[in-house]
């Protein structure tokens, strides 16, 4: 391969005593871990740069066709050791001082009296993580490349552990005794100082203490092939950049079992994410089990057992609260509502050639009082089940012109919404947009009134589409950007709305090369500084739509790719060092796996140790009676005299198999004894046998 040289460059190179040294800088591989090991640097120099020769007199650069910087075996970047994810706002370590944690005596203690159940639960949870699930420092087989490289590395390890001091117990001080449900205004700031003299975590609220304990656990690492746990002398002053750092979980396209949702919440807490946007229902299924309108799930769920009972939801909300995570449900309408067929009276009938299409095929009917009365009763229940101050109303992708074909709808909207029926014929698309505006204006008024009757404060999140159809969205609403670039955020702000950003963080997109870099490099804010964006851009969400993802594949698709937006949403705007992120996300991936979470690949071939053999993710504490239930359901077998005959099934029949075996065994023994007695009685009656038989 040849590259022509300009005269000025040729003169500069010709004047240099080290022409080849200059030329080899071309093609240098960025992102390689620097090191003090000269043998390692030599190895990287050989395998991460092209072989270059300088050819006189033509001043041409010849690069050998076989690139040496592309190793024979592709591998992921070197992993960090004891580094946090996401990166704190202020982070300082002293590398030559290691603190050794004694697992037999180490404790997490509270400096002030605080009986908050969230904090008490967290201390117990992290005591187990710290003592039993701290990951081992990463091993790199490249150190075996030659004897010099290996020996120098061994000496580095000995020097690293030569100056160690005992770690003090971690003392936690939480200034406020508030212990409720997390909200958008919660304070997650904390300071963490680890020194030979003390280990202290201070937070204003319990939410900051949760984030600080997680950071503390990430600073720890085990010395290879030992149970010895260490951390560096460290100072941290930390707070999130954005208050809303979410994951969208879609449970309609595929049903996600409870243990998977608990795993998602654990992954979120390990990455300091704090909002589970639960897209619980959609066209494909309605797994939310309503007590007010039971036919929604009876006729709309994939299967009678694949539902989320209100007990299930309470368990999920409680589990999330213990990790400082809000659960915001989304009940999308008027589109994405095919599965609402249990109550066809609130659905629209579509017409073709002035003839109605059989069945409730259309979206929610905006042109009748019954629809809004239905929504009021349904959301009154939703408000009780989900304690968060926000509910997501959806509002995206109503592509159908069904409403424009229905004469009842066009007549009603002309009378009550001032939308000319003639426009349904002349411009159906614009007519539907105006009808959506009417629907949302009236729906929001209805739901606000419903909240007032319950003495609750409720606000709404909606997809940005809604504002295209109506300008009467309450200013306390939050609009979620998914269609465009960060400039859409500025446009929403100019109209008085706060925004969330999701456009570049669709995790269900897939490319062969690592995608986390694209997620990491995505800057959600159109503003130059953090002070400008404050209270305008609240944060964002990584969205995982589940058309082609199941409960068995969700975790490995979500993590650790969602870790990239997690750091972008937590860490300062200036945290953009991709080389640092490459190494730390390797460690974060292994950290999550060692804590028992199914976690996917991230940057190419690598390894992570596991806590045990067997599948990850289904842990005993996720299968306790409080999180599972034997769901009974009825199957409509046949009708007789207009009534249904119900047959009861136990969905978890396998739990009773041991008892069934015992009962059958005892029954068999009993039958043998009875048969023996009958035989003896018959033998006595037979005169040919003695009575003693």
C-alpha cells in the first residue's frame, strides 16, 4: 500500500533522525491499555501497529499488507480492577495504598439512628455481596507471552500488595430520616472516603446511601486465586447528572416472568438507574390483571396464567423501592390497543366502503362518554396499584384512519370537538390527528379529576407524538423524545415542557459489531452546559422492545449494553473517555455475572468467572412464596343452558409432585395390606388349609 508524500512532509521526514519511528505512528491503535511494564508495551507495540518501511528515493510509505496490530485472535480490551461504573462526579484514588477487608469481622454500621427498612435491607444485601460476590482481579493470558513479560508482571503484583493496611468498618450517615417511595426529586448524592484511618459514607437521603453502598462494593476486588478482598485509598463526591435514568421494559410482545423482572431491577441498581418504565400492555397482549375490568386480561392475555396479578405488581414495586427504583406503568392508548377486546364497547368500529368491519378492530373510541368513564375507573385502580406520581399514557403511532371512516365518530367529533366531518373525507390523516388531540385533551382532564377524587397528585408522561396533535397538554407533563435528535428536546422546552430522551438508546437494535460504543457516545442534551439543561431535560431511557426478545434472552440483550446510557445519564457531561469506559465496562460485565445475573457479551472475546455452575438468573430468593402464586383459571369447555362450566387447574402443579408420590405410595401399601387380609380370611374358610395359615 502506498501513500504519496507532499514536499514539505518529505523534507520534514528527511531531516529526522528517526524517520521510521515517526511513520509507525500512522495506524496506531487507540484505546490500548497503557502500562508501566516495558515488556507489555513492547508486546502491544508489535501487535497493535502496522509494520512500516520507508522507501527511498520515492519517499513512499509501504505498509505491510498483513497488519500486525490486528492480533491472530480478536479479544476485548483489558479489564479495569476495582473501578466504579458509572464514573463518579469526583473520583480520586491512591494506587500505592491498598486497604484489606477482613470478611470475618467487617461490618456496615450506621452512625445515626435510622430504622428505614430500605437502608436495613440494603446493608444485609450488600453484606452478602461484599463478602461472597466480590469479583477477582482480571487475569490476562498475554502476560504468558514470554518469560520477561511474565516475570515483570509477577514483580508488579508483589509490589502492588506489599503496602496494605486493614480496612475499617464502613460507617454510614444518612442525614434525613425520610423513608418513603422514590420520586423524581429524590436526592441521590453522597460522599465516600476510604482511608486507612476510616471508611465513611455520608448521604442526605437514603437514596444517596443506596448509590454510595453500590459504589463501595464496586471498589472492592479479590486478589487472584485467593479470598483476600482489597480496595484502593479512595475519595468520591458524587451525584447524578439527571434525575430520571430509566429502562423501558416491554411485557406485551412477550410475557416476561417475575424472576426476569427482578433481575432487570437488580441490574438497574448495579448501574444506578432509577426508573422502570413498564410498558405492560400493547396490541399483542394485556397481561395486567384488573379487578375492576377482569375481562381485559381474561380475553387479552396470551394465556390465563401469563398475567401480572396485583400481588405480583406489589412485589415488583416493593422490590424496586428497596433499590431506589420507581415503577412507572405505561397504558398506551388510543392506538396499540387491539388486546383491549375484552370490552368491545370502548373500541372503534372501522368501515370499508361504508360497511362496518366485523369485530372491535379499531383503536379506542374517542367519541363517546362511555370511553372516558371506563378510563376513569381503570386508572382509579392503576393509581392504587402503582404509587408513583407519574403514569405513562403512550400516545404514539396511531397510523390508521379508522376514525375517519366511522360516521358515529365523525358526527360526534363535529358536534363536541369542532372537527368538521367533511375533513374525514378530504384529509383523513389530518382529521385523525385532530381527533387524537380531542381524545387526549379529554382523557387527561378525566384522569386528573380521577386523581383529585382520590386525593392523589398524578402527572403524566407521553410520547412526543401527542404534542403534534394538541396544545392542551398540562405543563406538568413530561414528553419523551423517540423520533428525533436532541434538538427535539429544545423544541419541547421552548413550549414549556420538560423532556426525556430515548432516540439513540433502542437496545433491541442489533449490529454485529459492539453497539455499546454508539450508545455511550450519544449525548442526549442539546445544551452546552449542565446548568442550561437542568430542569429542562430530566434524563432519558434505554428502551428494549420485545418483538423478538423473550424472558430467556432479555437479560443478555439488555446488559451490559444498557450500562452505556446508564453512565451517560449519571456521570458528568465531560465524562467521555472511551478508553477508560472500555476497560471499566469489561469489569462491570464480569461484576454483574459474578453477582448471578445473565449478562451478554460487550466488546468481543473475553471471559468472566461465575459464582457457580448452572444457569444464572433464577435464584432461590426470587422464588419465595411472596413472589409466586398458584394461579387458578377456568377454561371455557362448553356451554350448557347459557352457563359456562369451569375447570380448575393449578399452574404450578410440579410443586405438588413429591406429595403426590407419598400419597400414591401409602395408597399402594394400604391396598397390599387389605389384599393380604382378604387372602388369609379366604384361606381359613377353605377346609383344605389349616386355620393358622
